[in-house]
């Protein structure tokens, strides 16, 4: 039985806690830590059977029984706590992004060099049943050589402008999942990015220096081209689809709905909207990524989403940000060179 | 915290055990009993945190801490154990069918008279997200007055002929779910049945005195007409759909699939087959029905599927069986009269 | 160039006239006759290039240049004019039904005995692209042996009660197309019928002695079972679908729509309703049936829908009518015997 | 009755001839001209009822009875014949493109100045039932303000390399339809283009200096962003879809198929591929555009696709061509300035 500690008891920390305690065989959560630990969290932990609740995450790192930690704290703490956890000899599952700052990600990569510790990044969508089916079709050659990959990714509503100001911008905050998806589905790397952005949802987002709508072109090493279609708000819910088109055919995945019900009446033939929220759409994916991490620790196998998978989307995001600002295509090599990568 | 006992540790007993221990708040399984109790069951129970494993279910009935039992034993024991459990003052969740013998169901109904005990029958499909969406559309008037209801219900493969011989026949074994669904969606009662049967899947089923393919017409009290389309084997998986057509429109529900992936290639545009097996299709429904039962016990409210809901589909099944044998429409009143109902 | 005469210049006569003049190579309409010939019909004929307009159809039968006639007059005249046309040595395309009276159909069959004249009945749905695709899948063995066949056939709105009174009843007027479809898709014959009927659309229809909603079970010679789901009114349009289920799979066909547009908004994901009217849905099928008839005349090959195909659905319709009246399954042999067939 | 002349009796000239003679009321084709006039064309014309067949199109221009001409000759002759036809006082329907050379289009624009002659360009997709439904939804405000527009446009197979060499390149030959579609759906103008191209279908296309796969970003005046996804070959047929996403929702249109048949078997749930060829997909659209042109002539109303609609996509195509060559976004104003527009 692998004992885990969870650092951060916010929404996503709780999601992972419930996954481990209910579904993941061979693992249990021994402790959860949060600087704002309170009675509600303690009651939640007690009901699930998590024995320890701390204010200070260092107590988790100090516990020799705990083999691995799930870092679910605020984004700015991901990389420093990663370093501490690695130093303490813990395997790490770190929520995305590792950091917005490439230099800080580099310190984590450095710390892992020569280490046998597992380090998995929380790109949950790689574990979604739909995207996984698309990836499998591509990998198994069902569509032949990949020609183009189109990703549609729209949130049901924009976050508060206060959040947007500290988010790193749409490309590092939201599109980063899609950059990861491009790499996941194609099994390839991005060479150049051109991004078109617009402020069409909320002028306040523009005032905050960000955009809310974007089309991003990505040239891949193989010559294939990807395109991402983003918006911060879709009236009909959380829109997460993709189409991978290749020499032999195309695989596409659609949204999930709460039911398959279709109503035909005088107004038309109407089915349900997509599931509205990322937690609904990706709940099973969250469990699957933790399951995958626990298996990697248990069997000493490679993680499915490593620290480099945490770095590359940030580089692409920086290139996209610059592309919009300077209205020109930006090579990833340009970004990479600036960071000595 | 309501303490439950599970009687029968077969496939469905385990499904319910996992639902309670993982998902249903305010309830726990204190004990599970099975005449063939063994180490594998004990290990399963231990992992879930079920403390007691018995060979004799009477130990569950004797435990004053246990408020309610889930009867998951073989069909022929459902009604006698129901009687014992009621006598012991336990709330009962009984897997379908209560019995194939109407007289035995009557003894259970009798035993419940004047009692405040909850008695829920395991018609899990009422808790399926798709059928529930259809029922809600009908109940909310989205289709106006119900005119016709069409149910397609096909298994992925026929059970062994040995099973068929003791199953009570297709109408009591398989179609009984669809009879329940007719009552659930329509909110109405069946008055007359005409069934056409054929042996088209396996001649051995015919030799065993049963049919494997059927179309069943049902006239409802309101004047609406229902039709059920059954087959013991569908090459493409577990086919569970319905269409409710009314004065203002139609609501239909389709099958669930493992993913929304669609492959377009030189052969056509292909999506996934329906989920293959009833446990895959209805897993969430199994949890929801137990959740519903626990809430009824906890809050002393009416169960969603009561003992009468266990009786009526058996009466319809007997009428359908007679209809095929005598090639004539059979009124439910005819069956009812024979049992003094 | 085969010269045709059209008898009857109502809606369907015009449909056929336009098909021939615009699409069917190797044929032309030389004359059209209608007892209510008027300037509007003459203008329509002139624009299409039809040279002759008569009040009396006998002038068409008397014209030695005209090889074939399309009988599009009122139903009660179909069989007598058929007899006259055959006597005049004309090939005949006769709108459905040949007659509601089996004796009269028998006289047409008798008249054709030993003749080399072509006689085609206007079951246009056999030429619909969707139903044809289903039939081809069945014929090519894509679904293996046919087990069950489900047909949904609903009109967008009920005809006037005055029409219903002289229509022969729903089974001879509306379901007759579906009886033909059962024979077309299955390539088999019906042995027994059980029909459930109800008056749910309009009580006036009930007062006129008819029903407006029906579920019809049909047992086929092969042992397969068909079921037809009829209603005189569907709020969402003309609903024409079928599912053929067999040992290897199922083929289904859906409705046509005016476009593939799908709107996703806060209310749901909405596509278009089915094409509303039979002329819209089946326009291409009307042309295809006339094309098929002209080819049979031109090349002296068998027609695709012969006079027997005009007889059998009437027998099934009579059996269904009796089934509802007497609430019992009725064998086609019973009807056949009464007519010495 | 408006008399038309068709210049060019190739594939598309015949399509228009058949549309006029079969479907378009109030118009007829008096003459067709082709430098390679032959017996086959004459037979085709005779069957349709087109009286005159010429080798020299000037005979059409000289015929005072002919009010309008359809220019269906080779692309390089479109603009010179347009000029001659305008000089001869004929209304013109000109197949797309007016020319690849902006200067030549300008001469046509110049020639039309002050004239009351109608000049329509053959962007047939504007008359497709699907795209028209999307355009109507956008125009009627169903999706609110347009945010992004995604067009997928793939041919079933690449043309011969010899054709590609003289085609003007993918953007002027193939994508030009999509540039028109962006303008049609958005009702807006393009300001800037960035195009990514690749040679993934056939290396010979690359050797000929062209690309066969492209993703094109277009910034519109309103701030909305469009993206076009092109490929010269799709294994599954002619892929023509779009999604218009806005502040209130999304409208998408899918491909047409030959039937709605869906086969479910052990391999999956398979529907038909898209219609394979542009003539199949757009046949009704070809008729509708000619109908529209004839109405504009008849009623002296504005054409639906004017000469400016012939110019703008060429400017966008030139910008896209330069964008790929120089790997940078190109403003339409840059192209426009070079032509003094």
C-alpha cells in the first residue's frame, strides 16, 4: 500500500483525494496539508478515511512513511515545493503548470537528473476517454500520416478579471492544455507558432492586457500543421473537441453530454448541451491520471506525463504570446535559445 | 450512518457493496453473507472496509445494528429471505425479480401491510441517466400526451441454455425490465398484451421451450400503445434504446459508447459500438438506485420502486408468455383474476 | 422515344409529368387528360412541352402513338381505367392502390394474364434513396438473416375527416405503404397480422370509424417479425424511418432534412426537423420510379413493382383492419381464402 | 422568356445548360458555343432542346435575341470574353475566377462602371443548402456576434500535377472558394492573412512549386478570426464543413451523404461517407445560382455575387500565397496598394 500526501486542499486536491480513497487500488492518502486547514476540510478527510490533516505541508515531506506527494497548491508554489519534495526523496505528482517561469522549471529538471524519483505533471486531458481514443487511433495508424490536427477548446465562461491578471495570459493558462494535446495526439514536437488573438468576450480582459479569443497555428517537426481554436466563453458549455486528419482518414472526438436524449418537436430536433464544467467532463480522467501515477511508482515504470511534458507547452505558450504581440510567427527554437535549452 | 448487510456476494452483491462503500454518503456495509463465502470474497470485503463476512445470512438478520439488507442471492430465495428480513424488522432492497411466482410476491406484499419498513425492488434501469432523461421529458409534458412508446432491448449474447431452462422464459427474465420501463416512462398501467415470438438466435433455446426474439404490443389504460423489441443477441453489443412519441413531440434515447470517437476513412464514417455489457452500461445506475434506497431509509420517504412495481411486470410477463403460447391478446385482468388480485 | 399519356392532372399527375419531361431520357408525355381540364393545367403543360390536353382520357387510350399510360386519377377509377388501358394495348403505370377491393384487383390480374404489357404500381418509397440503401444492405447480407424489422411512419398532420371517411381506413390508406415496405425490405411474405389501434390525434377520426394511431405486428414466412408504428400526426414533421435487425447486425435509416445545420446555444444542440411533406421527402423517388417504368417498357424487362405487389398490401391491410376490430391476430390465408386466392 | 447563350460546353457549361432547360422558369438557352464543338455536344443540346450550336462564341455575342451569357470557357478567357460580352450589351454570369490577374479583373470592373448590366460570379457554394443555412443563422443573429469561423475544405483527390502547374496555386484554385465563404458567412472583409502550407499528399506537387495542405488564418475587420483547413486529398471523400462560433452560440454544417443509412455490426456503427465529388454535392447549388442570376436579369435587381465578390478572394489568395512564401502575416491592404485599389 503506497502512502500519499496531498499538498493543497482546494478543489483539485479534493478531487485527487477522492480518487485515491475510492478508486485507486494499492494506494491511500495518509495526510493532507493546507495553510487554510479548517473544520470543513477535516470533516471531508474524516469521511474519506484520510487520517492526518496539517496546516504545514512540511510535515508531509518529513513523514518517512509517505512515498509520494500530490502538489495541488497555488501555481506559484508548484516548483519550489517540487524541489523540496524531490530533496525529501518523494515521488511527485504536480498539478499543471510546473511553473510559468522556464528558469524555475529548469531547476526542477535539474533536481531530477540522476534521480530515480517519479515526477508526473497533471495534464489530465491525456487520460480523457475521448482524447485517448483519438490518440490511440493516430498511434495505431488508423489515419495514416498526420496532416492536420484541429483542436477546439472553449470554456463555458471567462474567469474573473482579477484571475486573468495573474494567470500568465490565455496561452499559459488555458491553451497550455491544448499545446499538450497537440504533442500528445501527434507524438511530435512544435517548431513554430503563429497566433491570432482578439478581445471579443469581455473588454475588461483586453484592459488587463490579455485576449479572450484565439486561433493558433502550429507547425510540427513532421511537417504536419495543428490549429487551436480557443474562446473563454461558449454559451452552450464546455466545448472540447478535436479532429486529426491524415493520409488515410480522420478521427474526431465530440463533447460528452449528460444523456443521449433527443427531443423532436415543432422547434427542431434537440439534444443536450455538452457537459458544462471541466470537473464533470474530466472526472474520470482525473482518477485515471492518479491511477497511472500510482502504478508508475508501484512498478517503477516511466510516468506517462513527465517533467519535459511540463516544460514544452510553456515554451509554446511563450512563443504564442510573443506571436500575438509582434504579429509574426515565432520559432520555438527562438524561445529555447533565450533559456539556453 | 446507516448500517447495511448484503445477502449474496455474487456479481451484483459486489456491485452494490462497492457502490455503498465508495459513493453513498451516510451508509456503510457492516456485513456480507454468502453460502459460498471464501478468501477471495473476504479479501474483496477487507479492501473495501466491510468488517464482517458470514456464511449464514441469518447472522445479518440477527444483528440489531443492521437497519437494512440488500438481497442479492439467487432468484428463488428473494421472496423467502424478504419475508425473514421483514420479520426481523429490516428495510429491504431486493434484486429483481421479487419472484416469478405471483403467490410468493403476494406473501411479501402481505407481510409489508401496515409496516413502516421500506421495500425497494432492483429495477436499476429506472436510475439510468438516459432513461431518466426520457422519463423526465415525458413527465414534464415535453412530448404532450403519450401516444406510442417503443423500446428496443437486446442483449449482446444469449445466456447458456441451462440458464434459460430455469429463467422463467424470456418475458420474466429479460423483458421484465422493459415491462417495468413501460410503466416507468408512461406513468401508466398495462391493460392488454400481445406478443409475437420466434427462435432465430439459437434452436437450442427453442428446444428448451423458450423463444429468443420477440415483439410485444402493450395497450395502456390511457389508450397509448407500447411496443417492445427484444432479442437475446445483437452482434454489435448491448442495445438499449427507447422512443416516446406524443402529441407534441418525441423523445428518444440512444446507447452509450466508450468514447465519442468517429473514424472517417475509405470504408465509411464509423463510431463506436454501444457499451457491450449491462454492468458497463448501468454502473452509475446501480449506484444511484442504492443511493435512492438509503435516502428513503434515512429520511423515511417513499422508495422510488416499491413492491407493487415488483409485482406488475411479473403479471405482464405471464400475460405475454400466454399470448405467445395461445397466439392471442391477453388482458392483464385475466391474469390478475387468477391470482385473486 | 416512348410516348406517354397521363390520366389525371392532380398533384401526383403533375409530379410525374415534370419527372418525365425534365429527367427521364427516352420518354416524353404526349398528352394529359383530366375531366376538370382548365387553363392552369394547359399553361403548365405548355411550359413543360406537353402538346395535348384532353378532358376525356379515352382520347389518350385511342392514340396509337402513345405506348404507355400513367394512371393518376382518383382511386376508385384506378382499376377500371387499368382494364381499359390493358384492353387498348397500353403499358400501365398505376398509382397506388390498384383498388381497395380485392375482386377488382383480381380482374386486373386476370386481364394481364398472358399479356406482355408492363403493369407497375406506384409504391414510390421503394425508390427512396434511404429505403433503397436499407434494402441493399439486407439483400447483400450485411445484417445476416433478418430477425426483426421496425418501421416508423408518421404523417405531419391528419387529412380532413371527409377524406378519412372514404379512405378505406388507415391501414389501406396510409399503412399500405409500410406493408409494401415490409415486403420490399424483407423480400418475404406476411403470414399473420396483429394490430393495436387508438384514437389519440382527433376524436372526429374515431367518430368516422377509423383510428389515427397504430402498432402493427406482422409475422413473416421466414419466422422474422415486423412491427409498424403509425400515427396520423407528428408535431415535428414527416417521420419515415426503419430499422432492420438481423443475425449479423442492424441497418437503420433516418429522416432527411433540408440542411445539416446544427445550432448549439444556451437552449441545447438543435438540428433541423425532418422534411415536412411527402413530396419534399420523396421527390427524387417519384422520378426514379417513372424512370424505372420507362426502362422496363423500353427494354422489355420486368417491372420493379408489379400487380401482385399491388395486391398483397391490400390483403395485409384487410387483415389488419379485421385484427383491430376483433382484437385478434389474423392470418393472411384467412383473407386470401375469402377471395379464392 | 430570357434567352441565354452558353460559352464553353465543358463539364460546367453542360451543368448550367441542364439547369436552365430543366429547372429555371422564364429562361431558355438559345445557343451554346465551343471551339471544340462536336456531335456529342450537339446531341446533348438537341435532347435538351437547345437550338443552336456554334464553334465561335462571337456568334452568341452577335445575336440580339440573346440577353445574357454564361461564360464557362477556360479560366484565361474569362476576363477577355467578359469584356466583349459587356461591350455587346449582354448580362454576364462568369464562372469563378474572373481572373487570377488582378489587373484584368480591374478592366472588367472598369467596363461595368455606369453600366446597368448584371455581372454575376460563379461562387456556387453560396447557394448550397447547408452553407446557406449557416449564413442565415449568422445573419439572423442566432449566434450573436461572430467570434471565430472555421472552414474545412478538402478535395477527394489531388488534380494532375500538370493542372496544378497552371492553376495559380492552391490558394487561387481551391481555397478561393473558402475565402469567398469567409466573406459570405461573416458579411465582413478580411484584413490580414497568415497561411501555413505543407506538401503532405504528393511530393510532385511540391516540385511544381505548390503546396497541398494548408491552414490559413484570417483576421476580419470586426476583430473576428477565421481559419481554413485545406487538403488536396481526403481518403473519405469531399469534405466541406464549417463552424461559425459567436457570442450566443455556434452553427455548424456537416457533409451530405447519399443516404442516411447506418450499419451497426461487430465492426462498429458505420454511416456513409460524404458525397464524393463536387458535382454531386453542389448540383442543386449550381441550379440555384443560375436561377438567382436569371431572376436578377428578369427583375433588374442586384446579383447575389457581384464582380467585387470576384475580386476580393483573389486579393486574399495573393496575400496567402505571399504569406506562405515569406512566412509572415500579410495585410490585404499591402496587396491592394500594389494594384492601386
